[in-house]
C-alpha cells in the first residue's frame, strides 16, 4: 500500500497546489478588473464588467470532469498531452480561477466604502486603494474563500483521476472500485479526510491571524 498510496498522495498534493497557485494568480487579476469596472467600482465600465462577468460565470457553470474532457485539445497544446498529472493542472486551474475571482470580488465589496473615501481624501491612487486599503481589509475574508476553494478542488483532483490524471482518485477507482479492494478504498477516504482537516485547520489559523491583524489603513 505505501508504494501505491504515497506517490498518489504526492501527485494529488502537487495537482492541488499548482492549480490553486495558478488559479489564485489569474483569479486575483480577474477580480481586480471586476472590482474596478463594477457599477460601484473605482473605474466603472459596464461593458467590460458584463463581458468579463459572463465569461467567469460560464466557466464556473462547467463541472470539472466535463471541463477536463472538453478542453483536452487545449491541454494537449499547452503541456503536450491530455493525460497525467501535468495535464490535469490545466483544466483544474481553468476551473479554479473563476471561483477564486468571485470570492475575492465579494470579499472586497464587503469593505466599508468610507475607507475608500478616506483614502481618496488623502490623495491615494486607484492602485494604492486596491493594494493598501481593499486587499488588506478583505484579506481575512479572502483567506476563508481560498480555504473553501482548496477543499472543493481537492475533491476535483480525485475526479481528474478518473480520466487519467493519476493521484488518489485513480487509485481509488482502480483498486477500490474495479478490484473491489475495500481496505484501499477506506484508506484513501481516510487520507482525504485528513487532508481536508489540514487545509481547514491551516485556513482557520491564517484567518484568525488576519482577523486579529485587521486592515493596514487606519
């Protein structure tokens, strides 16, 4: 079991880690544009906001396993194959960034508008308002959203295993389901449960620290 499960755990962690990092980078950029161009944003632009919002919502509407199959030509063009751990990162990232973008947008919109007015009165630029007011004030809420997203996409990595991505999902399908190995199946369920607890515990710890710290603009 260690020879089978340990590499699968490593593959699952790598898929989750890289897809979340890439999804966070893209999602943050998209969220900034959404916040800037929203009707109550710093630079309102209804057309850009509606088009970008439509794209984000459209991608979010696709179940991960369908997206993996649907964009296999794109995945093959990017990484050279549509099967395996690296290939799974592409659709997982594409599926993750809209979720992250919406979480970040919602978190920023919760920030007290009076802080923006106060920053404006001090002559702060749009860039300073975003990175020195909005993000610090919303960071604890963003952390909470990222924790939820990470747990959600831990499950998505197991779905990716069903279509050749490897990881715990592939082991569960091959040994637990097709070979009727109940011990292997329950071992994987236990590992996933522990991984969820670790992610949730780490997220809650960072959330508390950010909550205590609060925003930097006072």
